[in-house]
């Protein structure tokens, strides 16, 4: 009986030592895939950040131009009202 248990343990250890490199290789491949996905996600994130920054900058530029135009319009309106002696 003890020989059977010993034999089973020895066979299990041999199988484990034979399979260990396969497990390690599988883990390496999985890790490489995960790292590749992480790299792609970082690249996409950088692209999205850049494009969103450009969109926000353009929006702020347009807002400033609109505000400047709006302020100029009010200045002209005040000027015309002043000439016509109209108080706002």
C-alpha cells in the first residue's frame, strides 16, 4: 500500500515537473498578450486625450472669438446710443 502511494506521488511529481515549463510558457504568452493589450489601450487613451484637447482648445478659441465679437457689438451699440443721446 505504501508503495502505491509512493509510486503515485512520484508519478505526480514527474508529471508536474514535465508540465511546469508548459505552464510557465502559457503564462508568459498570456502575460505578453496582456501587456500588448495594455500598450494598445495606452496608445488609444493618448490619442483620445490629444483629440479631446484639440476639440476643447478649438471650442475655447471659438468662444473667445464669439465673446470678442459680442463685446465689439455691445461697444458699437453703446457708441451709437451715445451719439443718439440714448441712455442704456
